[in-house]
């Protein structure tokens, strides 16, 4: 999916991925709070929870960069990624 809808869905998926990843470790931040943290806003949370969200965000971004560098996904997140994951 391309365009504004594609961007919106990728951002939502990114937030949900971070939420699921950090929740495993007991992080209680909501999707809205995670969105705020990544936007640089202040949220009522422990330093550990905020650091976990930021760390998961950096790790996710690094994985995406590596996949792009290996030409496994397109810059805009196109269909090539889906075929690679399904293989």
C-alpha cells in the first residue's frame, strides 16, 4: 500500500511492534504513550519504560536499514518485503 494510507499503516505497525516487544518485559506504556515518547513529548512513566521504548525503536530502525541495504525491501516499504518474509 502506497501513499498516505501506507505511511499511516507502517507507523501504526511500528508502534504496535514496539508495544508488543516491550510489553513482554513488563512495560505498561500504551500505544498513545509510545507515540508521544517517539515524538519527544513527556509522559508519566519510569525512566526504564521510556528507555525500553527508545531502544526498541532504534533496534527496529536498524533492522529496517539492514534489510533495505540488502535490497530485501524497497525504500518506501513496498511489496518486496512481503515476498521476502513469506519465503
